[in-house]
């Protein structure tokens, strides 16, 4: 079973710049795509940013220009640098990994980010 462990969340002031980390229990070259999703109470889980095995990135329109996803292959870790946080960024952030072949999806346990104004 794949384990993805998120960290870096917490209470942040509006305009702050926290960085989320997602550490995998194996080489992240095991996955075709990795990404960050978020889910606020009562809402669906939405894609925030994704990064492919070869480094191609994709962002939700709401975070373009503010968030940056990156990967450190040597540390088996994917990051989400969040800048200029807004109240609407408050959510539970999940790390996601999709394998090759059957494209099975794996999820971390989530890390809460709460933005205070």
C-alpha cells in the first residue's frame, strides 16, 4: 500500500506563504502524475495543481500565479508553495499520486490550511 504523508499546513495569515510537503514511501518515479487537491467542508474535492513524472505542471485557475508545485526526486517529495494566501484558500489539502498502467489513485490523509484575515 502506497503511503503519502502531507505536512506543512496550519493557521496562516492572509497574504502568507506556507509550503506543503508530500513525502512518498517510495520513489516518486513510481507515479505518472502527482498533485494536490483540496476540499472545503460541504464542497467537492478539487484539483489545485499537478505535476507529471517529467515535470509538466497544471494549475487550477484560482491559484495560477500564486501557487507552485514542484518535486524533489531524491527526497521522494512533492511540494506546494503557496503565496498570497486568501481566506478562500482555507481547506483540507490532499496529496494525490496516480500510478502507471491501471492508473490507480492514492491519497494522503490531508493537511488543514486555515487562512485568517
